[in-house]
């Protein structure tokens, strides 16, 4: 699973988005880094791991791009691509990721892209040295790992409960039209949260498309909030529309911004879950949020939960 590249000062550089794409890349290293990363992401999803690796490498080897990028994430992404190619050099990239600030031990242990590395003594040593436990063991820190330096994290405000969530999000559709939430009032609703760039989001889509079609006459609806990869609206909209066409998506797709917008757009989603797409919130016919799922979609559990809501007295 690739982690999203973030660059220092991206938010401050948002005004550059009004320039043509080629001008942005030419005049601003931040945009060039984001462009290369987006190309790497698409190549990775398409299985072109050599191209993905080459783009990550280009960012790291270009001084002005590397200076504004999170090197730990780039090296981690490179490790994922190399591991999927069966390259043992993936371990070297993972080591560089930890050396450059990567510290997400649970994500590293659970990442399907890195499964080929599990059981390798060097992988276990890297994880343990970064403050975790080897694959297959508890992820709590051990006494031996206590020597690893702690990386301070600011305290996060507790996420609001699902009781505070209502179907009244003020976003336009990816076709730039207003969405009337009254269209789903009185229905059981699956609110799908995530981005078309995310491999697990895309993996879940064929099932959700079929499920929505099979239940279109059963008082059930799906609406998605699209949090796309780049802070450049026109590129995000294009990606979302391509995703809709590829999977024949018929449900309303609302454009909610880029990945970073999740913090304020869906504050009820805890920080550690924001990269575990798809995030699904199920609402009953009274508009009350009843359940949230995240990560690789358990199709059977999803279907069972929806059927249970549909069977409730109106």
C-alpha cells in the first residue's frame, strides 16, 4: 500500500493550482514532486513497478525535490514496489525509510505489498529496531526495542462519535452540480469514503457496484465522498471521472478535496484510519449512523449489516 507523498509548504503553494499544469511543474518544485509521485502511484496501481521505482528515485535524486519531500514515505513506497517485484533490495529501501522518519510499524506489518518480506531476518530486525515486533508477533514494544528513540507526536483531539454524523455534507458532485440529500432520505445508505487512487478502494468497487445494482429497488443507496490524491482540483476530478467510467459507477460521487482534507471533512474518522480505504459508514432509514467499517472490505460482513438494516421496521 503506497503512502501519500506530502511536501513541505504544499498548503501555502495552493494558489499555484490556478496556473496551467505544465507551468506549475516548470515553476514550482513542489508541483513537480507531486506530479512525479502521482505518476508513480498510477504506475504502481497498473503493475508497472519499474516506472514507479524510477519516479520515486527521480524525486530522491533531484536535490530541490528531495528537500521538500518526506523521504521516509518515498523510500517506503519504493520498498513496496520492489517487494512486489520480488526484489530483495526492497529491504534496503525499507531501511532507508526508517532512517528518514518512517515510523508506522502497524502499517508496515499489515501492508500486503510487503508480505514477501515477512520471515526474512532482516525485515524482522528492521521492524524491531524501529520500535516494533517481528511479523506475526504482537506489535507492542518489547524491552529490547525500548532503546529505539521515541518520535514525539502531538496529541490528537478525540474523533467525534458516529452519533454526530449526519448526511448533510456540503460538497458538489464531480460533475460540479449540487447534490440533494433528500434523494436518499428514508433509505438505508452506505456512505463510501476514500479515493480512486487507493488500491483497496478500487478493489472493493466491483462488489459495491453489483451490490448497489442488486438492491436499487430495495430502499438502499450508495453515496461516495471522494478524497483524491493531489491538491489540484482539475486533476482530481479527472481521476475520479476515469474511475467512475472504468467501474461503471452509478451512485452520486461528491468531490470532497484531497487526502489532507479528510481531517476536517470527516473528523469522525480517526487519524490512523484515514489511509485505510474504503471507509464505509452505514446509515439507517432515519438517517442515523449505525456502523463504520474501514480497510479491506469484508464483503460478507457488509452485506449482512446492510440486510439487517433493511429488515428493520420502517
